[in-house]
């Protein structure tokens, strides 16, 4: 069973993307980059912010997730980097390199496909 950790932009998560609902809906529906889990028993075990710009805290935060969940025997087996980081972060390349170098598990760039073209339409 895959245990999914989502890593997103702290600023977007705190101020813009209300409750990270689009990532969670996409996971539940198995849409976007989560389509790979259709028909599986994958679980979402956490949503982690990068720690704020320029992402200097991402490596310790990944370690904290591992340590925090160790007593329960829960460890992520896959990291998904949220659309807010993949599509909009000016520190994207640095963050992705750090996550891929230190996670020790597969890293997928992307989460949900829900990107409105015009926020004020309809």
C-alpha cells in the first residue's frame, strides 16, 4: 500500500489554498497525478508545507515527518510535490532537488489538475 505525503508551498497553504482541498479532492477521486493509484488502497498520510521561502527548512521537515510517525509505524512511501510548488514557486528547482536528494522514496511532481483559467468567471 502506498502512503502518500504531499509537500506544498507554506504561503499558498496558509493564505490561498483553503484547507488544501484541491489536493485532497484529487487524491480521493484519483485524478491528476493521483490517477496512478486508481484501484489501489493508497492512503494520504500528510500534507507538509515547505517551511517558507526559500525552502531552507524542507529537509528538516521531511525528517520530522519520519520521526513523528515512527512510533505509529507509519512512513511515507511516495512524495507528491503539490501544484502550488510545481507551477508557481520561484524556488522550485532548488526545492525539488532537495526533496529528491533527501526523501529516499519516489517523488512525483504534481497533484491536482484543477487550475482555473479565470477565477472570476462563472
